[in-house]
DNA sequence: GCGCTTGTTAAAGT
DNA sequence: AACTTTAACAAGCG
């Protein structure tokens, strides 16, 4: 589930549960998610404490008392679960941090696209990956310029983490639905006011999604995503036409062909 | 069994 | 050379 709002939930959850407790043990249940860094992870974190966290797009960085930085990325499926060590571990737990207070934090990744590992520092990681500014932080001018610099369709540009970090598949669809712009449109063909609308809708959708704790069913009824993404027939909350399911940039894409205009 | 999936990236293409 | 597009990754789910 993790796009920016979900990862923000995980960050808050992490801070509420896992800070300032001594890490007594780390269990790697699936080496692949730590990219062969299992031993390194144990060496660098056992005995240490988590002191705080910072989110950049879909990346969650965790700092420790001994000044180490751990990066968690959740891929297409993943979350964190904190529980008493006497409880059964969650299904698909891949890495488990045990704390001295008898509780543990499980990094859960069902489809194994998530990654967890040590990084030297946040800034150089972001710069190496060429990540754009976080979608909650980026200014209108910065977003508009970054979009205009891309020569690909607007949906692909919004999903491009070097443009802005944090937009995922459903949010890209929702931004374009609310902006009334068809996903295959090219940024260079959009009017300045339309790019401004995209910026405003992106900010609003992120804010609203965080307010409802990233639970999609709790999104407002005028959001297309509110109705789910695989129901047989979804109707446009504006014009009642059937929502189209297509593929744009290799991703399943939902859009209203009658009230989203195409500028290709 | 088939096709789908909320992400990223290496490889291929332009 | 630099940017864009595609295929692949893994595995559960309906």
C-alpha cells in the first residue's frame, strides 16, 4: 500500500512504538530484503537505539543514538508491526527488531519488493538516487518546472520520483482525475493554469489521504479512488460515465474519458 | 490456472 | 550522450 501517505503513517507508528529502546536482537527471516547486508545490519544496530525518523517520498530513514542511519522502503506491499514478543510474528515478517522491553518491531513485506539497509547519510542517498523534493515540501514553481522538463506523458512524469518523491499509481490517477486532464497528455501541451491545478490537487490529495490515515475507503466520495481500483464497473462521480481502465506507462490506469481532456 | 497488483530499475530503444 | 520506454523482478490473491 505504500505511497507517501501510507509511509507517513508508518513513520508516525514507528515513532510511537520503537524509539529509545535498546535493540537486543535482530532476526533476518529473509536475506533478500536486506540485500546480503544481514550481518552488517546486526553488527551496526544491535545494542543501539532508534532515536528518530524522517520520511522523503516513499523512503523512511531511521536514525540511531550511535549515529547510524537505516533506510526502509516498502515496495508494493509492506508495513511495520509492533507487538509483544510472546505473540506470533505477523505473516510475511522479513526482519524483526527485538527490544529489551519484550516487544519487537517486524518489517513485513509480502511480495518482497521492499528493501531495508544501512545508508551512510540521507543527503548523499537522495542525491545518488536523484530523488526530487518530497511531494509535501515541493513548491508550485519547482513542481511545474520539473514536470515541464519531462518529455513523457503527465502520468509518467508524476510517477517519476526524480520529479517529486512520493506520488504512486493511485495518487497519480486521482490528481489527474480531479484536474480533469487525461493521463496520456503531455506536460508541454498543458496550460500554465492546468499545471497549477495539478500542483494544488496533489497537495490536497496528500493532505486528505493523511487525514484519513491512508485508508482508501475513507477518502471523500468525489474521489475516484474511493471506489476501489478493481471493481468491475466504476462510474465517474462527476458525470456518471463508466471509468475507463487502460494502461499508461505500463501501469493500470483509471480515468474518465468524458471529463478528462486529452492534450497529446 | 491466468492475469492482476499501491514500486523501482536494468536493459533496450530513440 | 541523454532521455524515455519496456520488461523484469516476487509472490499472493481472486
